[in-house]
């Protein structure tokens, strides 16, 4: 499991968790991975998310964890090019978690997108 594992307390949003999110302007909730660090998640009204999609792309990272862990119904990719803040009120349900290796791949994807590598 990623950092979220069994340490999550009811109501707490934890790095590496996958949540369904109600994005502005979209009719249905979409899955996204929490990438902000836990102190920010605990103290701030917003969290940083990377949305997930079923479409591969050059800046997207494949999520290779099993569906039992992620809660995802289809093969999915982290849209590292679309990282951004979302108010916690838009998070609807925790559906799963990415493993530490997949979280590291997402971090590498974010470094590429942000020019940090």
C-alpha cells in the first residue's frame, strides 16, 4: 500500500489516496490521487490532486496496482499535466490508494511537468 494504508482516520485525507472528486463543470465525479503532503492535507482547505483517466498520454503515468487496492474499474493513468488544488468539499468518497512504487512514478511525472528533474 501507499502512505495511506490503515493509518487513515475517519475524515482524514491522506497522501496517495484515490478519491472521487466533483470537478467544476463536470457532470459526474472523477477519480484523482492526493499528492499533497499530510501536514497540508490536515491544515489547509485545499488538497493537491492529480486526476486519473483511462486515456494514456506522454505525460501520464500508468497505475499498475490491482483494482482491489485502487478501487478503479479500468486501466488508469495519472494526468500529471493536470495537477492542481481542489477544495476538500469537492472530495466525495475515498475509493482506494496507490502503492508506494506508483506514488514514486507519479512524483517523477510531476517533476517532469514542473521542470524539476
